[in-house]
């Protein structure tokens, strides 16, 4: 009872998101990130009720436009939308006019003619969401664009870390795996450094992007150095489908040098959290014993994804402040 | 800026309401208090303390955030969304009599939202409404069961309830201009 009273006294520094879209973590201030995470805490409680539904987005239409395969993100968004009482529409590549040669912009404009309020977009091209943001009146939520950003994944990762560690500032977070092709990495390093965490990225030299250091993170190819004294170890999938060259000799060798095993994990702090945005390649970036072990919060990440996406949908439904009311 | 209730007056009103609750419900069995965020929550906790002093029994107490149930949420095409806070009801409301607590009763729209929110948690045996101040001007057919003070107001006045736990002092003030 006493915790509740101390909590209601605090008013956050920022009380609304003043953006039309969520294109990336780049556009968010630390205060806005904190607002999303605080709102997600309230949203998480909705998922524990006997009736897991609130009328907040009644009458709003949300289109889930997925040009890439996705189980977790698409279902997570859809559950989040339904829990907020929005009407949802799912469009997947195989069944859309895209197979007949329609461009992304034309698809979006045609959908927009039916007046949706928000479009959740997953696309294999970096910047696809920015294109839609310019031509659409609807709010655009980036559900992963190429190798660019995946902001809701970074937000749910931060929510999961904050839930266990109370705060992000001062934590050492090791991010290990296919750094080059990872939009999760690009969103996560921006979010974590904005919130004051120390990030160390690790992978084969061929998979470390040259621009990564400008975000103020350290990089290494020695996995033991990355894991040492880490509070959080986040593993990234080896994205074979995006690899056109030979980045490392074999998956077996990758596991031998970089794979997260119980032995390597002993170098981290005793209360380390193991995270993976999914889908996992067991025996490549992560050993099964670690994925299913006591330090793993991988399924918590999935559960928290719904609450975080509810928070984003709710906060964006207000629109940008400076826009003219239509 | 007239002070319409001071700290003594507030505490006497809440003590009286606590006695009325016990009398009307013949004890505190099956009762639970739910405060509407923000200022309904400390009022609910004070009532729980009084009920304990009177009867020796603890009454479960929770906090309800009604933001996601507001009827003005999506009325404007564009505008910042109000802040959502956590609802904390750690007990089943099924077959209990719920004492819903708010600071000011005005149009009744907050109470309507609170009733909808509560019913999503279960099927209470009944809901009774407690308010510190009833300032009139109802827009919905809603009536309080326990009232600290009936305060005739005009629509261009605003009623500010300040509580020790949140604002550092206890008082109810009637201010000119701006709807509350």
C-alpha cells in the first residue's frame, strides 16, 4: 500500500508522445522512452485481468502490413491492438496485390483511401517506414525495416531489463551475434546508450558494422571480454537469409567461438539476464541449456512485447501536437 | 480563493463517512475500498484506517486508473493522450461490496468510467460511491451514497482538493475560472 502512494506523487517529465509516427528510437528522447516504459507497466496489468480488454482505441482501425515473415511481432501487435479495442486488419505479402507487382507506395495509398488510423509496417527495405510516413496521413509504426530499426523490440527489451534491474543506467549490456544485419541492434544501442547503459557489442570482425562505434559503444571480437561482468547478455540471430557473402567459415565454428554456453556465461555477473529477440537458432548463437536455463528471460520478452506495443499504440493515437486538427 | 474545507473538516467528514459505512453495511464483512486515481486513492486509504479503528477489521484497498475508459479519449482528432497509470486491485471483487472513492463528484463521467472499469474485474455484489465533495452539475444519472460536503458551485468555478499525501496539506479550495 505504501508503494502505491509514493508512485502517485511522481509526475513524469514528459506526459505525452508528440510524434505522428514511431519510425525509430533515433527520434525519441530519454524522457519519452521512460514515458513509453511507464505506460507499458499500466498496460501489463490489463493483461492480468479476467477481461483483458479496455475501450481506449474503440473505433480506431489499425492495419498490420507485413512484407516479411513474422510470428512474434505480428501476433504481438495484433493482441495489443485487440486488447485496446481497435479494429485490426492483417495484410501479409502472399495474399496481397504486391505479388501482382504493386509498389509499396501504391499499396499504402490504396489502404489509406480506406481511412485507417494507424499502419504497422514490417518491410525488408531500410527506410520503408519513412517513405510511408511522408505519403500517409495515418500514424506509421515501424515493426522492423530492413537492417535499420525495430523500435518496439528495443522498447520491450528495455522494459524487460528495467523490470528486473529497476533501472538501465550503469548496466553493462553485451550484445553478441550478427551485428551487421541486425535492426534490433541499431535500435537497442541507441535506446540503451540514451538511458545511460554501457553497451559492448561482439561478433566476428566481418559482422561488425563500421558505423556502430559512433553510437558510443565498445566493440570486440573476443566473446569472453564482452560477457565479463555483464548485467545483461543479449544474443542476436545469425541471419543467414540476409548474408550474401562468406562472413565466417561455418555455423559450427561460429558456435565454437561465439556461441553462448553455460561456461562462458559464468564470466558474467551472478544475476545476469539472457535475452534473445527471437527467432533463436539453438546451437548457433545460443546453447539450448542457456536458452532454457534459469537466467533466460526470453519468454518474458515475448510477454512484455504486448504491453509495450499497447503503450506505443495508445500514446501515438493522440497524434502530433502541432498538427492541425482535421 | 475561499477554503471550503480545512484539515479538521476533512478528517471529521471522513470519520463520519466511516461510521456511516459500518452502519449501513452492518459491519465491514464483504467490503472493499477502491480509490479512483489520483486523489481517491489516499482518501480510500484513510477510510480503511478509520474502518480498522472502528471495527478492528482490515478492509482490502485498491487503486483504479480510469484513463483507458474515459469517454473523451478519442473525441479529438489530434491531441496528447492523457497519462495512464497502473490499476492495483490485489483482491477478487466478485461477490464483494465495493466502496468506490473519489475526491470530487461533478459531471459523473469519471464515475461512469470507473463503473465500467470495475466491472471488467468481476461481478461485485454492489458498488457504493463515496466522494469528499459533491459540487453538482451532473450530466449523467449518478448519485453518491456518502458525501463529505455538498458544495453548490457554478460551472465556471473549479474545486481543488489538496491532500497531505500528494500536495503536502489538507484543504478543499473553490477557485474562479477553469473547469475542474
